[in-house]
């Protein structure tokens, strides 16, 4: 009986000690980026999710007949371009944007939203 308890406790202890080591090996090595399009945390992850939500809304609008596929593709491309420009600007400035740059991107994003709203209200042709 004591032998069985000793074996079980040794096995359990080795599993408890090995679990963090095995979990750490599955993580991506430093410097290796996530595949394109994969969502991850932080500001970048929020931008990817927002873009995915907008694309989904545009696809639903096409299905309901409020937009044509060409219009939806144009809006998706414009949104991706805006997001990529924002990321490039942020990376080139060391992760921080000035207030003027933030305001400029905010205005461009608002203009895109207004264009999408106006296109959805107009009948698709």
C-alpha cells in the first residue's frame, strides 16, 4: 500500500513540475509574429476584430440587397487600407501617435463610416 502511494505521489509531483515547462514550449518564440489575420490581444487585436465585424456587416448588407458586392468590396479595401496606414504610422513613430495624427485618422474613419451609411440608405443598383 505504501509503495502504491509513493509511486502515485511521485508521478503527481513530476506532472506538476513538468506542466509549466511543457506549456512554455508551446508559446511562440520571441520575435516570431502571429500569422496574418489572426486576432491577438491589445490594440492590434481590437483593430482586427473591428475590421472583421465591419466586413460581416457589409456581407449581411449585400445579402439583404442594401449594397452591391462591388460596393462592399470597395469599402472593405478602403477599411483595410486605413487600418494598414494607421499601423504603419504607429510603427514608424515608435508606437505613439501625436494628437494631430490621431485626429486625422479619426476623421478618415468617420468619413468612411458616413460613406458606408449613405450607401446603405441609397437603394442598391
